[in-house]
């Protein structure tokens, strides 16, 4: 059983790497097999198609992202530190997964019902974790008690996805050029006079 699991993991790791380097359409199953150190036929023992393998990689990456957010949420650090860590982690994750993300969003036909389900489940769990973190911010008296927690959670998620995504994908900004603390301060201070 352990050999089977290690072969499957090797295939998934190789596929993830290849999809990120070359994109979905340019990656061939024999390249994945070669990178995994197995025969092409062995890949098909675990996955019926490249599409199924791509789905598996995407779902694993979505789950890993949520688990890392959960890990940050459970740390014994301040509200501000948690949110800044989440911003930094999401930026790093986007940067590492850039090739996979480009395949994911550019190829609408690759987004199966299974991927959509995993995406929305992880999005909801992340949203609930952010709400938990915001409640800690209220308890620390950094955030007003009467704040709409759901809207605040949406702002944090929106900033981390949209703003950081734009900086990375379109402006090719490096992590050291982003002031994560200022991002959070802008959210906390608001934009009105």
C-alpha cells in the first residue's frame, strides 16, 4: 500500500511542477511520468486522463491553501499579525502557483464540477476562518464591536485576492515591494475623509 501511495504522490508532485512550468496544454503525460520516475502506463493506473490529474492537483493545492490559512488563524499572535501573515502567504502561494493558476483561469473547460466544488468549499472555510480572526480583532479592541464582520471578511479576502493578484500577475511586483502593513491599515482606517 505504501508503494502505491508514494507512486501516486510522485505523479501528483511531478504533474504539479509540470503544469506550473509549462501550463496544462503544453504538458504531456509522458513528461509527467518521466519526472515522477515511472512509466507512462503507471500514470494511467492512477489517473484515467490528464484532465483527471489536473483536477487532483488543483484540489490538493486548494486544500493546502486552506490548511495554511487555518494554521495562521490558530497561531497565538495578534489580529494584525495574522492578517499580514495571510496577505504574505497568499502572495507567496500565488507566486509559486502562478503557472497552475494561469492554466486554471485561462482554460474554462478545465474547471470541472469537482474543482468548482472544492474551490467553493475551501473559499467558505477560509471565509469562516477570517471571521474567526476578525472576532479576535474585536476582542483585542483593534476593530469596532459594531463592525459588519461578514463585510470585513469579504474585504480582507478581496484585497488578498484582487490587489495581490493584480500586483503579481499584471505588474510583476515582488513581495519586498508590497507594504502589507499599509494594506491592512487602509482596511482598518477606511477610505473616507
